C-alpha cells in the first residue's frame, strides 16, 4: 500500500512516501496492567506482524490509581510535595507514565523476538500548542517513526504527550493516547488504527448499568463521536474526529481475545434501526436564568470569559437554561451573580443520550423517548437534540432506570454482530 502523508499534517523531515501496509495499535492502561494482560498485548503485536503488516504501537501509562506508574499515582506523588503543582510541572511528571510503558513494552517486544524502539511523543513528531494539561496538536512530523518502520522495527510511542514549539513537554488531556494513535495513523496514512482495550468493542450501553448490552459489529464515525462526547469512554472524541477527517478506519477490540470488535468507518452497514446506543454522563449541573433572548449573549459571554463550557442550551422568551460540568456549577453561579443575574442552579443531574444515524429524518423518536422515560417514572428536566442524538437531562439517581428502559424499548439487546476482519 502506498501511503502519502496529508500536507496539513506534514512537518519538516517527513519524506511523504511510506512503502508499507501500516497498522497503528494503541494499548490502554488496563491492557498493560498485570503480567497476563502484558503478554496478551505482546502476542497481539506479534500476530499482526505475522500478517505482513508494518506496525506502530502507542501505549498509555500502566494501570490505574495505586499502580506504581499510573498517571493518577504520579500526580498524587507530585502533589504530596506541593499542592497544587504548576501545570507545566504536572505535565512533566504525567508524561513519565507513558514513557515508562513505552520503554518497558519495547523491551518486552525485543525479548519476544520483535525489533522495537521506544519514542516519546516529541520524538515521534507530535508538535502541540502550549496549553499545559489540554494541549492541541498543531502538526505531526513523523520522520523518526518512518525511519524505524523502514528498518522493519516497531516504533513504540508514548501516548498522551507531545512537545511545544518552545520545547516544553505537554499532555493532550485524559484519554490523550487515543489522540496520539489517531494523529500518527492519519499522518502516516495507516490502513487501520486499532484501540485495544479491556472490552470486546463498543457497547450499546454501559454494561455496568445494562447487563444485556451488546457489542456493536460496526458503527459510523459520527455515531461513535456522539457516543464518545456524550459519556461513552471507549474512544476520545478528538481521536474520532481525526480519523474521520483522515478517512482511516478504526477498530475497537479486546487486547486479550480474538473477538473482532467494532469497526468504525464512514457509514455503518445497517441503518434500519433508529437508535444505535445509549450513553450517559453524570455529575452535571443545570442553570436557569430569567432573561430575554438579548441576555443570552451576555450570559454566555460571562461564562466563556471564566473558561466554563456550556451544554444543552435552551433559549426561550423569559428564560435561558443550560448545563455545565457539575464541578463548575457553583463557580458558574458566582460569576453570573457577580454580573447581576439571579441564576437558579440544580446539582446532581445526568445527561442521557440516545444516539443513532437511523433517527435522521424519522418522526416520532422524541415521542418514544418521552413516553419510555415517563413509563418508568423518570422526569425530564431539559432536552436538546441533533440529527444524530436526543439528549435528556434527568436526576442522577434516575440514570440506571432511564438507560435500561431506553435500551429495552429500542431493542438494543438484539443488536450486535461481528465486524469483518480487514
């Protein structure tokens, strides 16, 4: 396969031609926690290599809080000396978890007979802005990964990080290893990026809430993006945007079994059902402000200047209603009060999102959602919708009932199927 680097991603040193059939594999922190999972990841790489693919691997920090090298453990360690640590220094220590994982994983591959070299995000060519803790990628100059690939090596890249134009280490935000994998896959013209995790694929709902949630065989980029941004934490929304823009297929699968997982492409195979999945997000706050349409610009301007993002916006004569991150509710209220408004806030809310490309242009989906939630005693506090999703704000204690009822009503327990091996 002849791969050309998209000009918008090319930086100095990229030759532009990559004579390889390249796959990018990303392993999450739970997939690298414990000897059994570690061995599964090594075998996955070897299995792909035997299929005549060149491979680039992206790794997250190993394990969760409490594990020696997890991101949260490193943060806790830094803040045991200084609370709070400067964002620049937090990025420095947070980047260490992925670097440790990259060095260890490349060593494990070499021990297993596969030539590999560890790279930091900066060494892999990830150039970012200087927003510590939430950096955005400006461009990718993957000359070093290309050099290693041409030497038949496996570059093992530390995810979640890059380097600014001033040479500062930056991190891409939680879930940022997905972004690293997507960015490198697009820049190198990969034929596929695989997110290897601890579940079989993308589910119709959170299996912790819905015992009969199914693994989807295929899904569109747009549907995955909506599920991800509405609370499903399988793939980072920005990673989904990148592969969608670059036209790189994405697969989500388990690192430790042969289930084909979920294939994500431009269009899924079956749009006959209006709903593909139900996502949810907790710790949401609702704010209502008495005011006219003309007040909306000032209300949202006050919040924007404070760096507070808003969601589920409803502007009507006499009232402006919206949702914010629950941790920012009181701060948002104080900012609005200082500006002369009298907001009413409600904490302990959750957003339930019904997502599906099949609902586009289909009448009656909202009516079915309202009837279903009413039948199980769930009050809807607020709604908003797009052509791919209908979102309902409810009390947090109603999340389980709401998700299970919608999952049952739209017969999502009958969905699923196997994605074809590509």
